[in-house]
C-alpha cells in the first residue's frame, strides 16, 4: 500500500497511514495474524531489500489497490510471481480496476471525503477483511490465488528457504544474533538459554526457522521431551511443516509413546508416500519393538533364541528401511540399518531356522544382501572422502566396517575418524554405542563389535573428564548416573526489611525457616546426584537455601537478573551488612555457580520484565533432565490475589510457571510465624488493657487519621 496521504486519479484523498492503523491492522489482528508494514522495520539495513524479503516470506499479503500506485503494482507482481497463494486485494471508492487485474476478486471498503475509514461502516469493513483473510489462509493448501500460477499450471512455487537472501540484513539480524547465542548455549549445554532465547523471537517470519534450530539443538543434547515441545510449538506456527511433523513422531517414540508415533508417521506417509525420512523413522520404531521383545533376558542362549522367535518384527523393520533407502539412495541411514538388520536376521537364521524348509523372507534377504552391501560401501566410501562429511555419515561407514571388515584395525580407524566429527557430543556417542550394544547382545561378530564399543567408551570418558577434570575414568560410570538425578528448584521470600510492603519472613525467625528448608530437603531425600537451581541469591530464603544445599554437598546454580553490584544493592543490602557478607561467601563456594542474565542471554527486550524473565530462564534451565524430575520448593503463603509486593509477586510467578509445566511443587509456609507474631502483639496489648480502659478501647476501635482510613 502507499504511505501517507495520496490522491487518486479523480482527485479523491486517501490517508493510508490512518487506513492501516484503524482498518487493516485491526482486521488482520481480528483474523489471527500479526500485521506488519515495511515502514515499521526498526532495524537498520537496506530497507528496500528487507521489504522484498518480508513480501516473499510473509504468510499472507494484503494489497490496497485504491489508487494507481507504481510501487504497489510492482510489489503485487513480485508476490504473484513467486508465491501461488496467500494474497488479498482490497480497495476503496474505485469504479474500475486496471485491465491486468480486473478479474481478481477485490474487496471494497468505505472512506470519508477526508480519506479515512468511514465510522459508519468501519466495524463491518473490519469484519469483512478479517473474514476474507481467514478464508484465504484456510483454503486448501494447493489453492492458487496468483493469476501467474493459474495461467502457468506447470510452474513450481519456490521453497521458502530458496526465497531467503542474506542481503536483507535488517530482516535477518534478530535471527543471526539468536543463532550465535544458541550455538554457544548448545556447546555449553545451557538448555535454559536455548528455550528462553527461542521463546523471545519477535519476528514471526523467522520464528519457524528458530524453533526448528532449537528443536534440533535440544535433540542433539538428548532432551527429547523439550525437543518435542519445541516442534509442537513449531506446528502451531506452521502445521504444514513436514520436518516438524516428522520430528514430533520421532521424539514421541523416544519417550516411549510408540502408538502415537506410528499414527503420526502413517498420517505423513498418506500425504507423502515417498518421504524417505519418515519411512526411516517408522523403520526405527519397528526395530525398537523387536529389540524390546528380548533385550532384557539375562540368559544369553534364551535371549538369542527369543530374538529369533520375534524376528517377524525384524523382517518388517528391514522391509521398511529398504523402502526408505530405495527412494533416496543418498540417504544412507536407512540403508545401513537395513544391512545391519539383514545381517542379524541371517545370523539368527543360521542358528535356528529350518535348513530343509527355510523361511522365504530369510531366503529373500540372503539373495539381496551382497548387492546391498556393495552399494553402501561404494556410496559411503566415496562420500566420506569429503573433509566436510558429517558425523552420521562417518559413523554409518564405521558401522558398516563392523559388519564387513576382515581386520579389527580397520574398524578402529573408521570409528576414530567418525569421532573427529562428533564434536564431543555425548548424546551422539551414546546413540552409536546403543547400536553396537544390540549386536553384542545378539553375539554377532563379537571381536569387531567390541572394538567399536571400546573406542566410543574411551571417547565418552575423555569427554566427561574434560567437562569436569575431577572426574577420572573410574568415575565415568557415576558421572553417567548423575544425569538421572533430580532437580530441585527454589523460590522464596526475602527477609523482612523496613521498605518491604508485605511482611512474609520475620527476621527473628531465620533459624526456624532454615530448619524447615533443611527438613524439606531431607524429606525429599536430596543427594549428591541431584542438583539445585535458584532464581537469585537475595537476602533471606534464597541465600539460606543455597547455604543448606552447599552444606549437604549439593551443587547449586544461581541465576541473577541484574549485574552483581546492582543486584546486591536491590536484593541483598536491604537485609543489612551481614547478608552482603553471606552473599559473597556463598557465591564463592566451590559448589555454587552464578549466572548473570545480561551476560548469558542478553538484555531483555522492551516491555519484558527482567525479574519474571529470570524466573523463566531459571525454570527452563532446570528442565534439562525432564519435567518429571523437577521439584519446586516454594517458601510461599498461598495468597488469594496477586500480590503487589515484587518479592511476593515473583514467588507466585514461579509457582504459576511450574504449574503450567505440570511439575511438582512442595510448599513451605511462613504464615504461622506471621500469625504468631501478630498474636503476641495482641496478647501484650490485652495484658495492658486490664489496667487501662483507654487501651481496651484502642484495641476495639483504633483511631486512624483520614489518610489511613
């Protein structure tokens, strides 16, 4: 649309800024969209390039054709040429439309002689535009709104990724800054940083991209529950995103929700029957179903026999993997899995199948395995010559060597080469180790399998040792167990001070409250495998909680919303010098690590409360081991209404966040101390009243000045 005040060919005036603010913007919001106009771009860059990027990537464009404006027609032509759907035409006051677009449906709206939306029609016009945008977006995904694509029926719409240009520096600045921070967070295993930064992406056109990257980062760190949540958020942004649908099914299966995962994948394959990735994921599910049927049997001979007895699931997994590989011969993952399972099937058949009447499926596998092996070896060896080859390709070749190599040294070399691309990602390494453990349980090529297992275990030990130099190779097992520990999150009141509006923590009750925190932790059987998270180290219960945890040998992570000096001034020094000394002492404790918000995740965006943001950051950081392992301990007095006092408000905010996640909450109330203190005051006054009618009257009806009334 044009900007500012413009005149039409007949001299009629149009105030397009007011039209946008009072008509088009509200109509789009009514329809569930986030409206954006090019002049609203706040970041620096090439405004024209950024505008074209918005034009090509937006889910939907509204084009105001009220006057013959060259810029508008040019932009409309670009949208028609590159996107087949998602455009709405509107106009005000015209008796005719230009020839090239006269047959395109255009919705009229009403304006006054002053060129602004007519107040007599504005509500109806807003509803009409909102309805048309909703209908346009809700139309069949193959619907064509562009006259270009209607005319050229063989024209293919470009993928959205192909419509991206790095020249749109302003448009992509937020994403690039986000990407840099998230990459650092992934390497440092800061899950809370990834979740918080992704949640705060403002540009809706890059949110889908960011959610996909965040989901992958979380998956690479083994956080299946959090990755699933990210991909489901992505589906809310774009429910047609095939990658998000695939990954949703993958992580459902990882979380043991197999039936849901199968249904999701089968639904995808109805629409995309040749999607190799979805087929591979389905193959993995049936492979896992086969493994689960025998892997827990301790007796080796019984275990292997049981694996053969349930090989119908094994054959189904083989066939699905083969289907995925045949669709895309460059996707080696299903091919290597098919070969591995074929080799296992023949290994089991050689032990137990009837030699006189062999299973036809086993015969078919036996006839095809040599060709499959040759195809994979040729393809993988050629691909791994590239120095930029990723970990999964290299590990696929290593797994192939386990099945085919004549010497164990060639297996060791293949695994060592793969490890150079693993980036010390323990999740990657454990995933590859799990594949080898299956072969070991079956008793297949034991010597070659053991070389692979030993090589990966050595790398895991080195990686864990580098993350924590105090951990030796002997302790690597206990380090792995620590990942299964619980997470104790704490939120609680500051100690009462003169400036505090609501009294929740009487200063003379510190010892009692300390004992209650300690008692609660003991009841919950906290131990050295567990970890503690706290959203601050304010004077009062937060410092006490950190002190108690440190005394019990529990590691504490403290997240602070402000730089140290500002934080001490606002949250510690109010309690007195003793609390400042205790802050420094606990901060310097070897078991306590503090993280500062601006330093780790950047300054909050305008309108984002830094203290509530700090609560979210702390909670998201605690969720790394799963929602079911997080317990919030809250020093809280169960207010009915939302308290005005910041201290009490932030405690309630953390509780509300925890309720939204579905995590467990343990409460410690200080109300009994408050009530006891009030009762003591009243009892004292009542004793005095025995000798003074005036005091008795004061208790019954205290005199208040008008301001207090």
